[in-house]
C-alpha cells in the first residue's frame, strides 16, 4: 500500500501538469482537437473491425473442428 501511495504522490503532479497543458493546447488549436477526435474514431473502428475478424476466425475454426 505504501508503494502505491508513494507512486501516486510522484505521478499526480506531472500528470496533472501534462493534462492541463494538453487541454490548453487543444483549446487553442481547433484543428488539433479535430485530429485527436478523428484518431479516436479511427481507433474505435479499427478495434471493432479487429474484434469482428477474430470472432469470424474463431467461428471458422470451430466449424472446421466440428467437421473433423
């Protein structure tokens, strides 16, 4: 528990500063905010596509195993 508290104490300050700086930058630069939003959407779509691909592969493999 002491390790977790110590780590949290060391990380909280820099993380808060980094988050504040990033938020200020995105507020100043609407194009950057749009790019981050597009990246997030692309990441979500890619993750969903990957999940569907794995599910399809699993279904195909399961079907092949039933035929054996």
